[in-house]
C-alpha cells in the first residue's frame, strides 16, 4: 500500500517536472522571439533612416 503511494507520488513529481521544464522552454522561446523582433525592428528603422537620407540627398 505504502509502496504504490510512493510510486504515484513519484509519477506526479515527474509529470510536474516535465510541465515546469516545458513552461521554462516556452518562456525562453518567447524571450528569444522578442529579442529577434527587437533586432529586426532596429534593423528596419536603420534601413528607413538610410532611405530617407538617400531621399534627402536626391532632393
């Protein structure tokens, strides 16, 4: 009886661990995505700045 309770507890624990690591990975992926978006936006604005610079030079 005691043994099956231990096994159940352990199964619960493993389940929880997996959930935790999955949510952790999701958080990391989200952070990475946000960083990537920030970088892309920065490059985009640099590109726009250059375009407007070129535009002004031609005018």
